[in-house]
């Protein structure tokens, strides 16, 4: 009964983290040990994902992936559904919608605690559907605020992204603005989203919900943990394997302990997704794997238990 209660707690806490698992969330495999180490990681992530987002959480460098649709009609081969007649640079091929990546730097305003700037390296990922997609292929600095911990409100550069009275400005010049929903997965993963919006022209057909803009942000330098660590045992040895996306310069450090309340110690570093621990005496061992890139270390993997006969 105690094991079932612990398992139920893990499932509940995992649901609290987010209905959609973040890329850096810990995983659970069949036969895992429900350890204090693993529970503490889940509790920590659940707390961060449900905590109110504040401006200081956004500061830093981010890897950003844009998924967007600008309207249009699908041709026989499926192309054209989302390009809206606009040419975007840096597109990643293979999707019906448009996708590309960039790097952002978010800096806090030293004079106003609720304001910050968003500076892109190569492209402009933010746009207001009412004005079309201006300068999509330029680096842009936006001045932004966080409303109610859930809405991103940004103003474009005062020198370039502006409009006049013919487009609804009540003065000589108004700045282009953007508003997007904010979703927080954990301390290192958030998203900004707009739409989908109804852009159907009266009497026309085709892509009715033709505009959306979804931005996935992962904090730069975060190392993902090894996923789904599995183990097999034989006489005097244990073989561990795990899943991990292909990545240059990645290493994995394997930790082991030989008693339930003992401390983990490192038993080896490998570059492959497998580790063989040899010359083991009869008994029970617990293993956990961490990914490493230079001095950066991931969260720990799930804990797997091995019995040596």
C-alpha cells in the first residue's frame, strides 16, 4: 500500500507540472525506484511551474523556436497554407506551418521593475495581425511588460515600427504593439502564443483560422537530462542504457549507491547512451545518470535499481 501511495503521489505531482510535459522534465520508466532524489526533482518542478511568473524570471538568453501561420490556401502538394504570400528567411523545411529559430536576449529595465526589452539576434518573431507582418527578417528590440503574469505586452521601436492617423492612430505617430499569452512550464521553459485568429475574407474560402504565432523559449545553456534509463543485470555486472537526442560534446556521468540511505558516488563517464558497470559483488545497487556539456550539468535521470545475484 505504501508503494502505491508513493506512485500515486508521483503521478499527481507530474500532472501538476503541466498537462504537456516540458522538454526538461524528469521521466518515469517501468520498474523505477520511487526515490527521494527523484521526488524532490518533481516537487521542485511542480512548484516552479505553478508559481506566479515575474519579470525577473524572464531575464537572460533564450533559444527560441517560432511556429507560425500567416494565412493562405493549401495547394495540391500542401504548400502555401501558411505563407500568406510573405517570404520568411531561416525557415525549417518539412512542416505545413512555418517554423524557424533564433536567439533572444531579455534585459530588465533598471528604472522600472515591470519593464524589460526583448532583443533578437537575426529575425523579428513578433507581429500584430491588424498591421501585417512588418520587418519579419530583421533583428528588432521590443520594449515589453508582463501583465498579470500571463500576458506579454510589447511596443515596437519608436523610430521604425510606427503607424499614423490613416491606420487609426489618434496622434501624429503611434508605435506598433503586440500582445501574446504567456505559459510557464518550469524555470527554464516558457512560451508566448497568439491565435489562431479568424482571418477569413468575406466571401472567400480556404484558411479561415489563418494566423497564429507560437514561440517556445528554452533558456540557453540548459542541458537536458537523460530520459528513460533502463537496466539489465548479469553475474557481477549491470548494463544501463538511456535515451538522449544527438548532440555534440555531450557526456554522461553515472552515479551509483549500494544502500537505500547511502550517498551516490560517480562510477564513470561515457559519451554513448550505454554504460556497463563491472566487478560488482552480490547485492542491490541504485543508479542515476546526469548529462554534461563542459561545466554545465543536467538534472538527474530517473533512478533504476539493479540486483546482482
